[in-house]
């Protein structure tokens, strides 16, 4: 009758495997660090559980029975699998192994993302990183839904359930068709863009950064006339290069080397967009803690 206990206890299997190797109760007990009577009791309990003897016990001789010979390979495999499982669990608990799901804003791919991923991978070669490209609002939703572990985003929202690790902020640049008259200047006054059609992200993708760009325009005395929207900054720049308009974008987009696109500093240049690594408050994952520590280590870098 099944009493709810495992069919075979690991300590009994271990004792059985050692005795099967030594074929001597005294030597086996010494290897196990126990006295001989407790070893004999463990073997007897295992045999009672099996319902068959596993060893022949004769004066001056111990040998495996046919049942013992059959059990030995399975016992060794079970002990090896448990040992490997314990070692793997310890590596995960120490933040040395496992899987980390990272969301990131596409505009951070050429700036923040490479250095952070490189530093983390160098220090944690046993960790599998899964990278998912998404804008700010979807990252926040994914964190709440536990479909990503950390997010690299622009203008992280204030959320009592999330923790933000600040990263170096960025200024804004004007994104212009390379043949635009203002592209000949090193610094573009924002007011000079007042009559131009704009290409911007939909507000739903990143409300704060969208509103910050609109605010820069309003401070320059105009409301931007949006002619086209695109979900990613690289697409915004490509549409500018295709002649759909101009844009104001985080300075990191300068890394997108697109034909027909010019990036210029703006005046005034006081506005900045914040960047942060975000994770769930109270998340005890050692991988999240180590990834956040890498982000903090990189936060002292030069601002773009």
C-alpha cells in the first residue's frame, strides 16, 4: 500500500551505492561517515521497501544479489541527477545561471543596451538572456504581467509597483532631411522648425517623451503639426529621410546612420529625456539584482 513516501529514500540509495562499491560494511560506513549499525539499518530498510534482499551476507563476504545488480545503475543515475540538480539550483540561487527576460526601447539599442548586455554577459556567462524590443508602455504592461523581468525604457513612469534604476539621460536633436536648409547649420533653433511637418511616435507608445517633445516645441512658440507617426525612432528617422517631415528625437538616434538623414543639436538644449532600468518592486530574483547592479555601475558614464 502506498503510504505517500517516495519509493526510495536518497540516503538509503546513497548507502546502497557506497556499499555496492566497497562490498564491506566497515569500509562503506567509514566512507559515509557513520557507524556500521546505522548503515546496516539503512540497507535493511531499503531491502524491506524493495521486498527483496540486495546483498548476500556471508561470513567474510558481501555480494550483490541479482536484484542489487539491477538496482545499482539506476541508483547511480538518480544520485548523479540529484547532485547535478542541486548544483544547478545553487547556481541559479547565486545569480550565476538561469534565464533573464529583458525588454528594451529600440532607440537604446545603439547606446545603453550594448554596454550593459556586454558587461552582464562577461560577468555571468551561464545566464541566458532573452531580449525583447518594445516601447515604454508595453514594457510596463509586460513587467506587471511577469512576461519580462527587467525593462530598459525612456521616461519610466511613476509606479508604486516598479523600481527605477536611473541611467544617463539624453538631450534631444533635430532630425532633418540631409537636403534641408537647416541641415547646413551645426545648431538648429527649435523655433526654425515651426512651419515644418513633424514625424513623431504615437503618444500611447511613450506618453512622457512624446509630451516632452511637444513641450519643447511649445516653449519655442509653436504647436508641432504631426504629419506622420511611427512606433520606433529608427522608423521616425527613416521617414524623415524619405521626406515626410522633420522630428525632434533623443540624441541616441544619431547612432542610426541612415542615408538622407541629418542630426543636428538644437537651441535651446535644456530639455532631456530620462532613461531607466525598471523592475518589479520586491522581486527577489538574484538575476534581476545582478542586472540592476550592472546598470548602476554603468550609470556614471558620460551623458550623450
